[in-house]
C-alpha cells in the first residue's frame, strides 16, 4: 500500500536522522514545546550534546520539563535567547545538524512568532556553526502573513548560496490550497580531499 507524502517536519526528521550519530552535536534553533529537542537528544546519545534556543522563557521551560521527564536533560543546554545569537554559544564548524521549526509556540499567543529579519540572521549563523558535511533543516509555515514573508526571504537566501560550498534543496507540496509547511534543507559540502582538488 502506498504511503502518503507526510509533512515537512517528517521530511526534516528523515534527513536529520541520517546525519546524526552517537556523540554528535545538534542544535535546535526553535525549541517550542521540546519535541524536536527530545528526539535530537535521543539520537546524539550519552556522548552527544544538544544546544537549544528559544526567545520565550515559556518554551525553554516546557522543553526542559520534557527532557527531564525523559531523563535526557543532562545532554542538553537550553538557552533563552534569540536564535540569531547562535554564534555566541555554538563554536564555528562544530554542529552536525541544526533544526529550525519556524512560526509560533504551539498553545501560546500567536503574536510572538519568528520573523524574516531575525530568521535570516539565524540561518547565516547556522551555516557558520555547521561542520563540513553538516545539515541544516528549516520547516517554514507560510499560512500566515509573517510566515509567507519568511518563505520568500528564505527561498531567495537559499537560491543565492554558493553551490561550491552548499547543497540547497526544497521539498514542498505544489497543489495544496491551505499553504502547508515546506522544507528547505542545506548541506555544507565536505572539504575536498587533496585528490579531489587536482
């Protein structure tokens, strides 16, 4: 029986799971309720680390509670700060995978949402934080005004990336009227070996 195409979050999870191994460093750039943080902590294992960001203290506390309940809080550093400040906390070239799940905190006021201007700063910081071969996934929710602005800004940003340094991919539904989420995935190309540069 054929499977349905599922969602942007599922597509992102498939890619991320292929990019993480025990001992990895993962970054959750938009903690929300902590669901992504939980599965990232599971994948990085006891020797790995998660660094998570959210500008809302409520999101950080919800995420912390979820990780504590699962016995995984010791693998995570959760930071109440905007993801555009990622470079203050994540060493350049150190992250194996970085996850963005844009929009607003589920169950909270929709007045607080990610914004195109700071999201663009954050994804630039994420590229710096990625190791060669590392993966960045961005789930974009264009069904509201700011989400539509983020979609256009991020598509322009991704199209302009240097193809010698990054592979950029878009996965989206083409014929749905309810503006479902889309996935932008960026892989930082591995450094070439001496043989490849000849």
